[in-house]
């Protein structure tokens, strides 16, 4: 029997993806695309009992992650997971379907603040122009401010009832560039919650010593910082991280490492490398470079997905990847890092499926079994 049919994922039970215009998804909206309420129109009780959420929960309890896209790294791992050989480590989000409710109760609630697209960079994988929501863009600014106020209420509800809460900022813009998100971090830094943890996803160009020091009271609550770099050379960095500054990034990484080395903080970082035509040749060099930092603990690789792109843009983005060469580079990383317990420090995610010669690229747009 296919082992994956008995597996369930805890994510939808504990996760709230809060999007622009108040949308709520219970996992990544591209991978489990069922809207489960709206911050701007629904009460907290309505959100908790949303009918799409109840349908997802029932489907999970029946096993097999049937509603989820195979582009999801966790679903991909469930399909590759082989209990006989244990070649692929089971991600912690997965468990036997009969245990999913019990396991979910023991996990902290996670809130993904994805409603402000403001960012200092304009990476072609993500957008075709700079976005900074500000005065003069009244309609968008109003949506961000209103959604943020409601998101804070929802988070406060769980903090007040004593649940463990993790806030992740952000999958859309940048926590150090968006005034909404950075001000929220400053507010949280001025209050004490022992049931709060934070995770940040950033390009780290604005994660300067000054900005990091301003939120120093949060350092102990910062569970991890995911820093997106996507290149091992300045030349490639300038293509994939448009408007970024490679030297500034390195200065900021060095500062964080110096804090770690001097024992001031145990804050560590990991990195997700978005693989595309412009950078796939550098995935092994990248691993060699970043593993020199003492405070990095994980590299994840993900194939760039189709976000705003039309056919031509998406073809330009990933169409030049030579899958055979990419597979060789994956093997090179595996062999270089086999002493480091490779499966726990390097996550190849959906790359392993992507390099299969017969792999259907449409899957990266969206495909569900339901
Ligand atoms: C949109 S960014 C927001 C956070 C922050 N600005 C950053 O770059 O880390 C979140 C993550 O999405 C990744 N990303 C960008 N374009 C992507 C794409 N087309 N497909 C998949 N991931 C992508 C980024 O590299 C980053 O790791
Ligand atoms: S840094 Fe992050 S949010 Fe900003 S453009 Fe790049 S991927 Fe998008």
C-alpha cells in the first residue's frame, strides 16, 4: 500500500495565512487554495468554524493529503517518503491520520502576515516592478492598515487565552522594509509575552545592526530568520535580487554571526534558495559559501513557481534549467554534506520531483487531486 495514503499534515489545523483584503487560508494559498474566512468581515468565532476549514480538517483525517498540491514540499516529501528505506526523512508536519488532531493540539498556532507587499527589492521571480505601499496609494494603504488591525486582534485573542503563538513576517514583502511590519515588530519588542515566538523571512538588506538592535527584546523570541539570497556571486545576486546590495547583505550577515559568536544571542538563520535559470548552476557553491557561517542551520531549495508571470516570463524564469546538470549538482551537495546528516540540514523539497525527466511542469502552477 502507498504509505502516503495514511499520512496527514498538521499545518491546516494550526496555520493562518493572512492575505491582502483580509483573506484567510489555512496553508499556503497556492497549495491548499480554499479561502477559510475573511478578517474584515468575520468574527473570530466564524473564522474558527469556517466551513471550508472544517472540510479540509475532515479530508486530512481521512489521510493522503488529497486536497493539497504536489508542488507543496510537504506533500512532495510524503510521496517520496518510503518507510522501508527511510531515504527521505518524514517532515515533522506529517503524522499518521489517526493522530492529527492530538498532534495539532500540542503545536503552536502560526500566523503568516502576508498582506503587505512593500519591499526594498524587485526580484523578477516575485514581481515585475518595485512595490512600496505609502501615502498617495490610499486604497491599498487602507486595505493594509485595516487588515493589519484585524490580524493583530486575531493574534491577540490567542495570546490572551495563553496559546503558544508564532508570528511569521512575511511571505509577501519584507519585514525590515515595510513600515507596517517593522513598526509591529517594534511594538512587540516593547511588550513581554512568554507565549510568543517570531519568525522572519527577509532579504536582509535592511536588517542592519541599527534595525536589529532596536528589536533586541525580541531576540530571545525569534525562533528563526529565513534569509533569501538565491546566489553565490554578486553578478547573479544582482540579477535575481534586483535592487539588492550584495556587500551590504554580507555586512548584515557578519553582524548577526558576531552576535552569535560572542554569545549575546542564540539567534540562527536558514535560507531558502529559489532555483531558476539564472542561479541553478550556483546551488552547490552557495552551500559551500553559507555553511561557513557558524549560525546557519538549514538550506532549503525550491523551484521558482509561477506567481505573476505570463507564459513567456515563466519560461524565461525557469525554462533554461538543464535538469540533468541540476541533478548532478544535487548529488554533489549530497556527497559533500553526507557527514552533516544531510536530510536534516539540506531540504531539496520539490527539486527532487522537478529533476525527474518526465515531470510535468504544469504542477508548479497548481494541481490538486480533488
Ligand atoms: C516573497 S519573499 C518575502 C520575504 C522576503 N522579502 C524574502 O525575499 O525573503 C518569500 C520567499 O519567496 C521566495 N520566492 C520569490 N519568488 C518566488 C517564486 N517565484 N517561487 C517560489 N518562491 C519564490 C523568496 O526567495 C523568499 O524566500
Ligand atoms: S526580496 Fe522578497 S518580497 Fe522582495 S521582491 Fe524579492 S522575493 Fe519579493
